């Protein structure tokens, strides 16, 4: 057993959707979250840069004694997880677009995937899509601009609605019945997406699956926190922390939120 924190990182605020699922499942665990907002978005960067940024985040989390690291970013996972697993000995959990359940459950045989360019261009995404959705029509759409608006706290803006309509309309016309959110930032857009999508279209992400998987790996390595120590929830961003505070303000747990350099 270990009282050390679970480390979580994302290119910015998107991974907070994964943090929430982790917290709901394991409220007794300490967690340390890194929002690399200074370098967001990752999705339009070359793979070599994404790997470098991921290593910087990993090094920081490991210096703080994290017992496991959750890469709460599809772009980072699909571009860097293999290298990270080769470079570090701590267990590393990733997140990929939930294309498998969408393809399995689709009745129309058409599923939409909204993700970053970096995720859609990765060989890991191509492999997963070929494995689980080869007899399905998969409409891939990159979400250029969405992460920037979310990082700026502009989820409700007209510009956001306009971009979402532009990205979703071709999928709606093609008859999707599942929309896979292949970027952790997009989970914060559910209300806006629901406004645009027909009622019968289901929106899915992988947050709960990642939380369950993380718990099972902690169990397997006997790393769960079974002690009496009160857990601490720490959130670091390398950009102005006010937007992060806003994102977390509705959450009742006690938290430390700070801007630091990493
Ligand atoms: N949250 C990241 C993801 O899941 C955002 C990507 C980005 O920074 O472009 O892909």
C-alpha cells in the first residue's frame, strides 16, 4: 500500500474531467494534477515535441513521489505512451478515444470521432480504429480551435458554438448515432454538444473507464492508499490559475491550486 499521490497530467484543463472520475472512484487517494497550459494545445505539435513535453511533466510528477501516472490526454497518449513506458518504471495509464464501445453499440453503423489532429494522425489511433471499427463508417473530425477556447474559459461563446456546428453538421448528415469525444478537453462541452446533436446521438468519453483501469492497476501493484492519512488534492498550472479555479469551483473537496513553473 502507498499514500503517495496519483500523478495526472494534461496539456491543460481537459484532464480535470479525468481527475473528477478518479476522485469519484477513489476519494481516499491523494492526487497531484499538472496542467501544462503554457504549452497547450499539444494537438498541433509534432510528435517529437509532444514526447519532450510529456517527459518534462513525468519528471516533475516523479520528483514529487507519484506512485502511478495517468496521462489524461489523448494526444499525449497516442503520441508518446510507448516511449514513456520504455523510459519510466512507474505504472503509466493512458487514454484513447472510446471507439470500441461506440463501434460495438452503433445501430446506424456510423460513428463520429472528434479529436485533435495529433490524435487522429497517430498510428495508435489508426490501429485501434482498424481493430474495432473496420466494418463501421468512422467520421473523423479534428477540433482545431476548441482547446484554445476552453483554455480561455470560453465554452459559452458564439465562436465555440459556430465551430461546433461546423464540425458536427457533416457527422449529423452522415447519420452518426455515437459521438466519441477523443480529447479530454471536449468533455467540458457536453451541454453545447447536446444542444446541436439530435437527441438519439449518444456522446461518450473514456473518463470512467480510465478511472476503473487506474484503480485495478493500483490494486494489482498493491499501491492503493489503505491508511488513515487524509488525502491531499493539489493542482498546478504553469499559466494563470484563475481559469483553473473557475473550473474547480463547483467541486466541494478541499484543494490546493497554484501557478508554478514546470
Ligand atoms: N486534452 C488533450 C487531449 O485529450 C488536449 C489536446 C491538446 O492540447 O491539443 O487530446
